[in-house]
C-alpha cells in the first residue's frame, strides 16, 4: 500500500505553525461612538418620548379623533358603542382662515350643544347627528315629514327621501317652521322617534361643530367609510 507524507512534513515546526496562524481571520475591531454622539442619541430618545403625547393631543384636537357612540339616536346607521373616527381638519382650516365651516347636507357631524348635561355633569354635551338643513333653508316639519324650501327648490323637497340617505320613519313634532340664518344648520338623528336634536333645541351654529364622521372602525364586521 502506498502512503504519502503529511503536507508539512518537510517544513520546520515553527514555520508551519506561523503559516497556520497567518491563515486565521483578524479579530474585528470595535469602534465606540464619540461621547458627544452618545449624548445626542440619548437626548433624541428622551425628546421623542416627551413630544409623542403632545403630538397625539394636537392630532386629536385639530385633525382626527376617536369617539364612541353613546345611545340609540342614530340607529340604524350607527349603533350604541360603535367606535368612530371624526375628521376635524375642515373645521380647523375654517377657523384658521376665519370662515364658517358648513358641512354638506346628509353629512354626519359631531358638535357641542349647551344646555344638555353630559355624564360628568357638564352643562355642554357632544352630540352626533345628521345635517338636514343648510344656511338659508326654510325648514318645515308637518304631517310627520321634513320639507326644505330654498332657491334651488322653491317647491320644496324632502331630504329624507331624495338625498344620499333614506329615513322611512315619520318625523315629529309637527310644529317646526324656521329659516336658517348664515352660519346655521339644522340637524336630526336618524332614529327620529328617539333623538334630541334641532327639532327641540333649534339650529346649530357653525362654531359649535367639532368635526365630520369619516369612518366606523369598531365593530370590525361593520367598518365603513362615510
């Protein structure tokens, strides 16, 4: 049988050992950031934690805010405990530009209404209702139906049956007859038999409006854009 000598049999031991060592990869060098960079990183992290709640408050106050429905006044469109997202950007922009924010007919809005006590006993309550009448409209409720008279519809029309939504139930009381002034809107809950709205406390001023409903997020099975 043939045998072969080891590969390094004829090399001196020291030379072979040096050769094997030289083949090992060099140990990685550890670079430590300058002391100033470490402090800047820590400062940036702390600043982020401090600014995060301020940013969240600003978003809720001027852009988007989450609300939960409390009550049945907007059934069947909205249900009790539905979680909603309300857009405040148009109202914020209107205030910055010193204009009245007037939503569209049929929009669902959140607004502040004085004289109604909330769960905490405050004499102002936030309500969510649908916009029925706009500035300049002559609003009449008679025989259980709403009729809107304006320059575009001098003969009158029923917004509950001709607009972007449909309300089949009759509307009470039958003693509403008013003309909305500039900056005023008329609102009603979709559940007409169980809603406190403009039929009882009158028109809503533009400066009372908080924002417009844009999204229902909970329950997930009924998530919807408005």
